[in-house]
C-alpha cells in the first residue's frame, strides 16, 4: 500500500520534470501548469506514503520515536518531499514557471538516489541514539533549509545562464524564456535570507540533542563541523551582499558553492564520521 | 568589513582541514581558538562603531529638524497638495496613520525661514533595528560559553562493570552501576541499552557517602545533578566473564575464569580472559581494537602437570585460533575444540560531563535566533510626513524608508499614499 | 468570385508618390462612396497606410473592374508613373495577398504587428460607412484571424526590429520591470531622445540628462519630464543611474573602465546597463568585462536587429506555407458559398465550423 503511493509520487515527480522540460522547449504555458499539478500530486501521494510507513513501523516499542527519515532511503525520500514543497511555496509566491525546469531535476535526482539506496529500502532498525523525539524536530528543520539552498542553487544556475547570454551580446531565445537578471538575483537573496535563520535553528537544535545524547553540545564531529561550514558559507554570502555589496555573478557562484557544501554535509560527511553518519549502523 | 569575510573563510577552511585529517588536532589548538577569539573581538569592535539608534526616528540634531532636511534619507517620495488648512490636513494625516496601524510620534519642525510645520514620524516593525545588534552580541555569548566550558568544564568516562563503583577525578563523587540491561534486534544489532546508576558523594576511605541520586539512564536521557550530567555513552565487553562453554572432544565443558578443568590424559584447560574485538596488527601482534565485542576471542591455556603446553586465542563459534606469537591454528576436526558460548561481564560506559558555559551558550543560542528572526523576517518601514501651509491650503509631504530594498516597499507605499490622497484631495 | 485588389505599396512606389495617395479616416467615407459608384462595386474596403494604399472590391462576376479601379487612383492623383506602380490581384490571388499583408509578410519590417491594427481599422471604417458586405465581412475577419495565427504559429514577429526597441528589450532582460529605474542620458541629441522615448514608454523612474551645453539638456529635460545638469556632474550622477544612454560627440571615451569600477563599488554591484550609440564610442569597451556591467554599442544593437530580422526571414517559408493553406481553404469556402453550398472554415486547432456567410459578421 505504502509502496503504491511511493511509486505514484515518484512517477508524478518524473512526469513533472518531463513536462517542465517540454515547457522550456515548446513554450506552451499549459505544460508548466500541468507540471505544477503533477508536483502537487507527487507531494500528496508522497505524504500519504510516509504516513502509512510511520503507522506500519510504530508497532514496536523501539520505534515509538520512529519517523520516516531514519535511513538512507527514507532520508532522501523525505528530502525530495521537502524540496518539492519548498518549490511549490516559492512558485506560489514568485510565480516563475521556468524555475520548475531547474528544480525538478534536483528533486528527481534525490528521489532516484533514495530508490537506488545501497542499503535497501526497508524500515530500519533504529539504533539507540536515534530513538529520540529530536529526530522529528532537528532533521526536518535542517532539511527545510537544505531544500531552500537547493532552490537557491537552481536559481543561481538560471542566473549564470542568463548572465552569459547577456554578456555575450548574442542573446538567444533562451534569454527571453529565463526571468530577468535582477529578478533572479533578488530571488536568490530572498531564499537565502529566509533559509539562513532556519539553518541556524537546525544546527542549534542539533546541539541541544547532542547535549542529551553525547554529553556535549558541540564536539567538532565531522557532521557538526560541516554544518558549521555550511553556515559560514551562507554567512559569507549575506555579508557579501548586505555589507560589502557583491551582487550578481559572484554571489550566484556562492549559491552554487553553498549547495555543494550542503550536499557534502548531507551525504559526503557520512563517509568521514562513524558517530553521526549512516555508516554508524550501516544505514540499516 | 572585508576582514570579517576573510576571517570566516579561514575558519571554514581550517574546519574543513580538520575533518579530513582527524589525527591532527585542529579544533582545540591554540591557533584555532585564537581565530574564534578574533571573531568574537571583531564582532564587538564592529558593533561598537554603530551609530546611536534614533528614538522614534526623530532626528537628534536641531538643524535637521526642518522640512528641507527631513526627507534626505527617504527612498520613496510623494507630495499631495490639498485645499485643506494645516489643522484639518494634519488631522487627516493622524487618522490615516492610525488606520495603517503604525506607531506615530508627532513633533513640530521648522518650515522655511520662519514658519513651522507639523511633522509625523511613523514606523512599523521598529523592533527590527535591534535584531542586528542582538544577533551579533549573541555570537559573542556563544563563543564565551564555549570558552568557559573549555576552561572550567570537565569530561570523564567511567567504564563501569555491573556492581562496581568508580570515583570521579574532577569531583568528590562516586558512581555505582547497579544494573545494566542490553537488548538486541533479531538481526543482532543493539536495540536498547540502559544503566541503573547511583551517584553518591565520596565518603572517607572505605565508607559510602550520602546517596545523591539514582536513575536509569539511557542514550538521550542523562542524569543531571547540579549541571553535572551522567550520560549513557557506550557499552562493551570487559576481559572478564562469568562462565564460558568450550566444546572439546565432542563434550561441552563449562569453565570459569582462571579455573583449570581436567580433560583426558592429564591435560587440563584453563580459560583466562576475553579480547572483545580481536585483531592482529600488521606486525603480527594481537590486540583488542575496542570493547564492542565484534570479534570476541577467549584466551585459553592447555596445561599438563602445571606447565602450559599451548596457549591460544580461540574465536567465538569459529574453528579458528591463534597462538600467542600470532600464528594461526585451525581447530577444525581433528582435533576439534570450539568455544561455543559465554556469559560475559559487560561494562557500561558512563560519561560524566560538566559544562559551566552551557547556560551562556543556550542564552546566546536563543538570542541568536531572536536576533536573526527579527533582522531577517521583520520589515522595518518608516514614514516621515510633513504638513506645510501653502497659499491655497497646505501641502502634505510624505517620505518613505525601509530596511530592505526600496522595491520591496514600493507597492505598499503607493497604496498607503493613495489612501491619504482620497482623504485630502 | 470577383474579388479584386488594386493598389500600390512601398515595393512598387516611392514615398513621394505614396504620400499623395494616402487617404485619412475623415476622407474615407467620401472615398468609399466614390469607389462604389465609380467602380460599380458591390462591396469595398480601402486600406491606406504610410506604406500602401490598396482597394479591395467585390464586383459583379463577369465584369472586369480593373480599369475603373485604376481610374479611381488616377482621380486621386495625376502622375505619369502612377499606373505602372499599381498592381492588381484577383480571386484566390487576392485572398492570398490580403492574408500576406495582414500577416506582415508584405511589410517593410517583416512580421510587424502594426499592420494588423491598420487592416482592422480599415475594415471597421468601411463597415461603418456601409460599404462592406457578406464576402468582405468574412474575408477581413478571416484575414485578421490569419494574421494572428501566423504570428503565433511561427516566429515571424519575434525579436525587436529597431535599435531603440532592442535596447529596451535588453534593459528588460537585465532589470525586469523598468518601473522606477533611473535613466541617464549623456548627450542631448536626436538619437538619445529617440532611445529615451522608447524607455519612457515603460514608465521608468527619474531621467537625468547631461550635456556640454546645459540649455540643450534643459530643453530635452523639459520635453521628457526629467532633470538636466552639466556634463561634469557625471561622477555624481552615474552611480545613481541604472540605464545610461550615451550619445555625446566626444572624441574619446568620457566613461572610462576605471570610472565604471569605482561606480560599481558605490552601487554595491547593482547591474549597470550602457547603451553607447555614439560614434566614436563614449564608453571604454573594456567596461563590458566588469562584473554586472552590460555595455552595448550601436554595432552590437544593430547586429541583434539583423539577427532578429534574419530569424524572421527564416520564418517566411513557414508563414507562406501556412497562408497558402488558409487562403486556399478560404477560397474554396467562398466558391461554395456563392454556389449556394455550405463548406467549413477551420477555427484554430479545433474541428472545422460550418461556415455561413452571414454568421461571421
């Protein structure tokens, strides 16, 4: 039952991506609208699948704190959901249909990463450290900020493409399908401005959890350290933008770099740390 | 200002370096701590230079309280000529500002050479201007908390076997492990482990002190006594065990540590201790990598007439053994001997930590969040309105300022002005 | 079918000939009346723009109206070259001609959209004066439909066609809405004025004009509702501007790359767009390499116009094909209608509608 809904979600996200690409090529507005509906469908079926999964898992005492983002598969699946929801919110507030063409590959990629999990897709056996209500608080907050940074990355890409078009003095029809430069730049800034306090909150909640679990609120564990590095990168972005006055190209690059750091904090670090990472229970 | 950005970059780079080379001490080194200290100092220095915050947005200096100087900072501007006399226009402005829900302050200002005009200073989300200061100061608090903890805090690990008591080095306290409970999933992975501990003040030699607390601690749920916290950090196998079962010559023999059990032909076997995670180093020495019990090995001696004939490390449930010198011996039939079961003595890793900087850290954390949310999520908008008498009535001059980019205020400003226009035009 | 077109256009006649044959709206009623009487037309529409004057007439079948229509033109203006400048089309060719005109394929600037409005006005005027009838009603409405179809289904109207509109389009690519963007004019010449007017149609914010002779700047400022200042105010005004139009006659660049660097610092990196239409150039070309600075000179803009035009021309084949199909279909419909049968006219992508001559008016 849960798998049916998950499959429906995956299909919806894939359909949305194809439709967004189709919109870029044919410029038919109807395609982007339908793509939006496809994302909505994906989000709803995805939420249902997560609820079903939680209900199925919480029959065992060890799973009384279980939330459906407790191993590799679940984590990427949940991350996809958060990206999709964040995308829908930004679409609703800013209305940039072409954005879908940049963001849908991202959530398609995360969904695929979930499905091809090297650790399987079953409900995991929770290690003692993960048996805490903090799992339901710290992780979603971090993911919301990560998803926003993923969007800032997508918009940054769009910015760089548009900038290249205009600097080359040979703007093609691509330039017309992409939003104007300043709009993109402003959007990146607004996304990061919104996400930075959330990232800070997530890191501080993680510290609070660590205080109860590991005896200290900050131990320079690789994951903690890389979360700090992510925080510093976006701190640099904000100072650059607000204080020094960098705009445009350089800050677009920063938004790309920032997301790279986010990815490393999310995935790469697990290969460095045995305490914090998925490898600490072999992801099972 | 660029200095800050360089500082952040260097701290980030140093942190990255530390994660790739965990063997090199980075985060507690002097130079890294200096960098953090520099950041704290830098924050204070930058924020001290900030100008005084205007009360109600009214200019402090007398010269600036004139209509000509009132709107120099305004990014948005509108002017509404009206036939209404100054008093009526001012009343309309009052009502208008009230209807917008702004906090208003009135003050007369000079208009032209000798005239006076009424001026209104209105704002929304004024509290946002504190956000910047608060969030920066809270960084200092956070770093300060960290420093306090590093200087005056302590951290100890007590590997307590069940029933044992250990005394803390940093405080006159004793911890006794009354009971240890561990449960497994069917797959063999640990599902839960918990320790029943008692904390007593250290008594004189041989005497037990007063009991201070008793709690069953689990990962994620420590015991807190006056901010000294007792955590369930880890668990493991000690080298000790209650009993083990060996299968020799087809027979199951129960052994206790150090006990010689006779076998056939004058030979007896003695089991001494356990290596919880047995491994051979590259140069052939044996050791236990950790206490987790991932590869238990039992050290047994075969004794004849009081002399040790053979000493081996025997793997649990595997026909595999190693001589003391590291040479591998097979224990598959014949002759077969196998270690089949053990009742180990486990220890609970109770971590005791004290961080006097923690309250400062948490205070800083809360202030940081409050400051960030205020600074980034609130939108300070200010209006300066002057009503000046003219030949036909009066002019209402409106200047707008906001803390974000002007384009984010434009639409609202125009809508507000439009509202007033309908009242006075 | 007895549909006849006689007329002249920019393709066949020079401007001085065409301007004598232009018919304004107030004159239309009288002209149409004359047309109907002189040519014995049952239905008539007159299309007169600065680039063409054409007469669309439905006459009696079997009668040739060509001579009387040519005479009509001769009455308007006597000129020896007139007759050779007139062309005519009949029947299916006439339908095709109108469709091509409406689609902008016969315009000076391929795919231009103004002609569509002009065809519509011509038709509406004729309708008001009662000179249209069943065939012309359907024909012209169909022509407007075809004009729109060709523009949506091909890229015939894509891309700006003048340097001024290209400049504005680029500004919009950079800044999005030009609402409240500050415009700075260096130099107060005609080119500057034209480009500025293009921008102003987008409701830009403040416009400031700098010129060596302040009076000229002031004159232009008054016309454009802006502010004037002497040229040495450049250092103060440049940081405040988003769009800078340069057209001074300075012999070497007055805006150096170094100045732009400094200005960008003051602007905190906000995008800066230069339209340098001066020859020799007013802005050092290396300024384009600075981050967030976009410097387009007249050659760049002209090249984009040329590229756009080339792209439009590449669309001509598709457009002609579309028109062939649609005009053929229309001709069949008209023939059937005149013979008393009903036929179908496709409307958009849907199923064909049963056409009825009276219904579409």
